[in-house]
C-alpha cells in the first residue's frame, strides 16, 4: 500500500489522512479535500508543523533549477500522531445548507456551536434548529489568478430583483424536480421572496460584475483571512468544489544521475550548508577546510580522501546558478548515453540491439533502478497552462505571477517526494532522425505555429520540432504496447522525452519510459523484463502493427487538428493518447503518421522499412 500521511489536522485535531504522493499533486497546498467530518482547503506550506520529523531530501539539479536549499518529503510515520509532522487544513467552503429545513448560510450562523467546537471533531456540523447534518456548499467561486471564495448566493439570488439585495437576506436552498440538472436547484430569499435557480451559474460570464476579493484561504492568518496584496482584475467563475479544473498542481521533477547518484554525494548533501561555507574564493583555504572536515569524520565520508575531495568539488566547486530545464534534460540524456553505471540511485545495463531494429536505435538500456524527485512549485486554477499571449493574459485579468504561491513569503524549501523505479531508455539513430526531420519539416509547420507562445508541458522547453513529435508519439505507442505485455496499468507508466531543435549543436534524440513508486524497493521489474534483447524487438514490431490502424480511421489518420488547442494530428484516445499521469505534455504534439505513415504516404513513417 502507498505510504499515507495519517496526520491531517484541523485546529490541531486529527481529521483524516492522505497518500504521500497526493500532497504534491491532487491535494497539495491550496486544493480542496473532503474528509469524513468536513470539507477543507489544504494549508500553505508555511503552516505545516513539526517539520523536524519530515524527511529532508536533496536533488542538486532541482535545487539549482528552483533556487531552493532542500526539499521536505512528508513523513508517513504514524507511531506518535501528536508529535510527528502534520498538515493543517482549514474549513472551506464556509457556507453550508440543511437538507431538512433548507437554510443556507455561513456555518457559524446555522450550526450548533457544540458540533463545530467539539474537541474530538467526531461529528459533522449539525443544524441548530432541526439537528440535521449540514452539507457543505456544492459551489464555490474562483478566478484564474488562483483566488477562491464562497459562492455569492445572496448576489446570485437577488441579481435580477428590481429592489436589489434586501437588508436582511435569509437564504433557502431546495432541490426540486427530477432532472438532476442545475435548474432543479432553487435558491430563495425567505425575507424578500427573491428566487432563482442555479442554472447557468458556472457559465464563463455568469458572475461578471462581481469583483474578485483576492481571497487566499489556504494562507489564512490568525485573524482567519488572507487576501492577495495585489488587486485582482480577473472575473470570478462559479465552479463545483469537486471540479477537476479547480486545482492544477505545477510540478517539476528530475532524475538522480551520476555523479549525484553516488553514495558519497548523499552524505555531502546531508551537510549541505556546511560545505557551502567550506568553499571559498581562496583555493588554499578551501583545501584546508576540506581536510579539517574530513579529519573530524573519516568514518562518515569513507576511507578514500581523494574520492571525498573529488565529490565535494563536483558538487560545490563550479556551481552553475543559471541551470535551465533544458540543461537538466541534457545532463540526464548524457548519463543514459554514457557507460553503464551501478550506483545507489541509478543502475543501467546496455543490451545488444536485435538486428531487425538495430538500424533505428543507437542504444537501448535497461534502467534497473532510478530515483526521481518530484517537487510541487505551486498551482493554477481554471486553466492548466499559461495564456497563449500577452494580449490574452490582459483580457483575462491575469497577474504576472506564473502560478499561485504555496506560502505567504518564499521559503528555502518546497514539498517533494522521492520515487524509485525502473525503466527502458531508447536512443534513436541520430542520422536517420535528422534525415526524417528534414524530409517532413513542412508537415509540421502549422503545428509549430499553433504552439508559439503556448506553454504545454515539461520537456518541450521553449518550443517544439518535428523530432519532438516523432519521439513523443513513439513514446506513447510503446507505452500502450508495454501495458498490454507487462501487467502495469497505463497510468502507472511515465515518459521523459529528450529532444532538441534541428539547429541545436547538442543533439538529443531519446526516450525514457519508466515506472516509479514511493517505496524505496521500487517496482516489480516488469518493464526491465520487457526490455531484454529477446523481447524488445517483438515489442517494437507489435507496436507498429497495432498502431497501423485506428478504429477512428480514416478520420484520425487524415486529421491535422485534434486534441487540446488542435495541437495533434493523427492521434486520438483510440490509438495514441495516454492518461494525464503518463504524458509530460498534456497529450499534445502527437502524430501517429510520424511512426507508421499514412495510406497515401508511407514515407512519413520513420520505420517505413519495417511496415
């Protein structure tokens, strides 16, 4: 079973638990979560308590990329629930309604005080009139800048009233009719008789005219509120609190590669701040400090001083402060293309490529063990990506902030998890890919134009190229084939695409297909088995055969605009797309024709001689 965090607290009282991986994805800071006794919003990371019992982890490249000193992985130790790491949550939404007497208001006005002051929190909120369990509001209001607040029921009910909002509104909510639609939810003011339904409440401009308050309840302070310091000009949107687009986590990840996968690097990382002070502009002084530290703890660093010294210089000697995601991918790519390694966090083994596919692949490696660190940077609401242009950003009233913050002020750390797993690395023949890219460049001109000024996903850097489309599509098709053979669910397999522009001097042309889990033992070995020399050729050939036909053909194979923003060609759910957890680019920039060609043009296929 995945590790669970059994210490989610409301006002220091235990209310529930989450899986460790959910704390940086589905239920990260700023997300809404339903617990047995309440609906809540997960607090900002500056409110997390007892951090000393959390696991401090290091990943050198991610630290440089994100400008952080370290990362915290939430603890799953449940032995002492009062003393260990805990994540606070705050009640949200604040509006509740009673299914029996139909009252709708802030919970503090309609709930029995005993039910929400209960020291054990073992009962749900109850109506102070009919003793019925109260139900949290189904609707909330949010904006594209990440702010969120209670749905404005009073305004919504009175918006078409000739006399406007009455002085003492008393709201009622009733379900009428049998359709189950929003028009069956009736909102009425008991005081003035104004009445409406919730039909249309989630339309794009339904709440236009209301100003966003800039409410950030996950960052609440002692007085119970926290609002954005900058005025928000975005339009509020009515949303169901369980809607998928109410929370998009923004994650960054990296693989631990040589030399950072060596055991000595783990020991240096444990004393990160000390070694940052040791390294001085004066080389002699640095050498003196290094020797002094080693002499104090030779058993900790190992018996080889030269290995210790070399590792320290590699980590702290020439630090590139302007590391980019492209640089990070290049380091990973070079590590996989180099000699096989057998380190604590990375073990690889090259295989002899079967003759039938050797023309197309320069290298295939079994990745018997890998470590991935995944970090939560922030989150977005409503839209999963940045606006397509500056003009659209202004029209939406979106701030310059790339995503919503996890804390009031920047902290030296971010929440993260360690994942351990296995995989297969494919390096395609660079000469063949370059030739294919030149021959098919014109086919992808329109796709490239659509992508300009759009941020779609990690691994795509500042744009795309035909080779990215080829590599990305091939990755999807191989994953779909592997799931039919190795027993893993599609959603549990992930990809990392290593691609460059056509004119980039440092060519990358690789795919890593892997699976990972929070258990330090990693996964079960199924992917590595499928990557063996006696099986991999059949996997590739079967993939080509299965991908040559789609149940939506000929519509699919002839398409030049499918999927999100029309950024796919021949790629649909029946043949190419993967679950969101598997794809690094939101299922965009895919074209099955790049792998298998079309009925009218077999030359589009990179593998045309195998078809």
